C-alpha cells in the first residue's frame, strides 16, 4: 500500500528473485519451501490487484498521503 504501483513492484520483485535464483543456481520457493509456480505467482498478483482496487474504492490511493498515514 505504500508503493504507488504495487503490481509493478511485485513483478519487479519476482524478476529480481528469478535472477538471483539463476545466478545462484537456486529455486524460488514459497513459505512452505515448495517451488513457486507461474500459477501461484499469478494468483498472488491477482490478490495484489484486488487489494489495490478495494483501496481505491475506499478513496485510498496506493502510495498516496492517506495510504502513507494508514500503513
């Protein structure tokens, strides 16, 4: 909520994580140490978009003054 573009921040984070995995010969995993699938990443991205939508419906713009005060 503190970022102006949460979906883009998430996409950037995933890209960085994938790059690190490639460089370190690692695997991207979830909190249960299971490999992250494209389906799981899309689900998370959808959840982020839904949260952004709900925030905007309440008049709270991600990265905006209200958002920064609330979060």
